[in-house]
């Protein structure tokens, strides 16, 4: 079947079965994905808030400890050895990189590093922020995070103003370089999920804390996204990311928590996989059920189609073998009944055709008998009339007056005209009954012979013949010769009044899409009135008086009958005193 019903029904069945399921699956998967994304984002935000709280608590604890130390000791009254012991006790916590005591002028009084080394090169910090800001404002100062030139470890400076308990004035500054590395340990101690990472980025986009120290030490930068959600993470992969911004003493810390999309949205991805799997399983089941259901519908239809094709080919004995009691069974019974009725009708029609053929054959035999009668029985009286009229003319030569001679001449001419009419009718009768023997015919040879037969009629006249290229045709050469004889004799006859007659024979350009060729005969004779064109090819139809042009009115009827027997058609165009053109079509001969 060119457009298979089976395929269309299968597609429709599967579409109706899978379409709703697929739509529901897509909606559920999308909702699950969106919900899981929000849950994963919420989890990351909770982690960032917890880390922000702990980082804030870390710095507050350091600040409180430094404040306590500043209040507990009367630093200006202590000698250098006592100051060194107090700072050494404080720096032993390994959270400070260095501790420095400044006097009220910003001059270093004592400087001790993490390795408990006491510096002998003391310098003035009177212009440094860690002295100027807390000394002038009385507030604790936090510096931006910076990196140690040797270890590349991130540090920040905390400066605590020291107050004289007696005067309440600031008489010194305690400066502490704090190691951010302690926050690394804080982040490393967090329990994180698979594919999850937590790190801190400062205001300049530098990663200052990460559970992997190498990330910090190699100076990694990260551009914070404008909003939380699925973004590109620190490693350039897609992650669910949340940022919590913590502000402490004028400094900004951005706590970032991220988790790989494949891990964060694993439940949603699993839902999608399950949905796709269900759709595939449903597709397989629907295809199987659809195949079985469609088979029950299509097989009877295909059986009826095959039977219909056999019936159309002429085999009326074929029947549709469907025994089901549904609509298809009713359709099959109706089709079989229709085939039986058609077979009965055709049989009846064939009997009628046989009877009509027998009647036609009898009529043809009667027509042949009539033609024989016309040819012999009617010709004999005509010959007698013509013969006795001729004898009477010879016997009474010189004895009859002019009127009697005119009457006898009229009798002779009428018998001759009657004889020509009988000949033309016999030709017309034979044309309709003769068996055609079609073959490839070269037209030039036929036209040459017909012109030779018309030579006596051309004597004493000036006729110009224009014969163009003529393609070969498939026709009966004898009948086709009669067509050309009638058309060319008419052309010669109806140009008799022209001083210079012109007769053109040719063919119109061949249409490649048509199997027929159009031939024509054109003359510059008397022509005819176009309103009587329909009468041209009728029997005994004449458009000119017999006194002007002799004829029987049967020649063009013969032409039409011969052309139509060849499967062609004939027509004419003309104008009074402007000539006429007769066209006819014949089947073009195939290439040899």
C-alpha cells in the first residue's frame, strides 16, 4: 500500500498511548528538577550561614582575647622581659603570625614572631593604619587580607587600643598578625556531601580559605556570580552555588558553598532516568499492543484491497474471505455481494453485446447486399439510359431542334452525375467496413502519386505546390491515400477561378507530449463561410452551387470517417475568397 494504513494506525496508537505519559513525565521531571534545585540551593545556603557564623565567632573570640590581654596588663609599666613573656604566652596558640606592642607615638616597643623570636630591629609605625586608626578612633582595626611574601599564606592584622586605667587615655596599641590558616582547619572540619566544597573569597576575589591549601597558596581568583543558583564553580564546572557575605569591622568575607550538579541534583536526574525508562517500556508495550490491534484491522482491509485489485483486473471470481461479525465483516459481505451483482450484470451485458454484434453483422451483410445492388442493379438502368440517349443523339442527328438536344444532354449529364454519386457512396460504405492494415507510412510517396492522378485537371492552369517536411505516420496506406486524394482534388477544384493558384501541404510543429501529428492542406481558393463549418463534413452537404463547382458532397464525409477510424480528428478554417485550410491528425510513427 502506497500510504500504509498499518503505519499510520501504529503511529496514532503509539502517539495516543505515549503522548499523555510523556507529557506527564516531562512535567513531573521538570517539577522534580526545580524542587531538587531549590532544596540543593537551600542546603548550600545553610552551609554558608553556618560557616559565616563560625568565622565571625572566630574573629570575635580573637578580638575578645586581645582586648582581655590589653586590659589585664599595664603594658607601659612592664619591662621588656615581662612584656616578652606575656606576648610569648599569647603567641603560643599558633593563631598569630606575630605580635607587636606600640607606644603612644607609634614606636614599636617589642615585636615577637610565631617562632617566639624577639626582634631587635624596632621601627616606627606612626603613619601605619594599624596605629593611626585605632589611636584616633579608639576602635579595633581590621586590615584587608594580604599574603605573606615568603609562605604565600593569607594574613590579616588586628590592632587593639590599650587604655591607661587611671587616665582613660590610649597609651599604646597591641598589633596582632592573624593567620587565616586557622579558618582552613575550620572549613576542613566541616562534614560535606559528595561533590560539595566550601571556601572563602575576599573582596578582591581572592580565595583565602579552602580545605585544599594548594588552592589558596597558588593565588586562585574567583569571580562571584550575581545570584545564587546553578553557576560555574571554582573549577569551571556547573555547580549549585550559594554565597553568604559576612561583614566584620569594615572587612568583607564571602563564604561560598558549591556542589556539583550531578551530585546535588542526583534525585532529580534519577527521576528523569526513571521517567525515560518508563516511557521506553510503555512505548514497547504500546507498540506490541498497537501491532496486534492494528493487525486485526489492517489484514482484512489488505485482503479487501487485494480482492478489489483482482476484480478491477477482470477476475470477478475473487471473494473476500472475512468471517468476523464486526463492521469489517459486514463490509466484506457487502463487497462480495456487489461483486456477484457486477458479475451478473457483466454477463448480461456480454450477452446483449453478442446479440447486438450479431444484429450488426446482419445489418452489415444487408448493407453489403444493398451496395452490391447499387453497384449492379442501379448501374444497369443508368447505363441503359445513357446508352439509349447517346443512340438517340446519333440517330436523330440533324433532325432535333436545340431544345431537344439540350434535354438529351441534360439526361446524359444527370446519369453521369448519378454514377459518380453511386461510386462515392460505395467508397464511403467500404471505408466504414474495410479492415484496417496500419503500418509506417511515408506521406511524400502517397502525395506524389495523388498529384500524378490530378495532372489532367492541372492542364492549362498555373498551380504552385508548396510541400513542407512531412513526418511518417501509423496508418492504413490505402485509406490514407483516399484522404489525400479527396483533399487535394478539392484544393485543385476550388482554386480553379484563381489565375495563380497556390496549394500548401505541411505539418504543424510536433508536440513532444502528444503521440499525434497535425497535417494540413491550405489553398487560396474561394474559401467558405465560417458559420457553415459544421456542415462541411456531412454527407451530401455542399456550400457551393453545382453550377460553380461539380461534386457529390460525399468526399469530406469520407475524409472524416477515415481519420476518425485512425483515432484522429479533422477540422477546417476558411474565409470567403480567402482560401481554406483543412487539418487532420494521425498517430505519429514510432522510431525505427
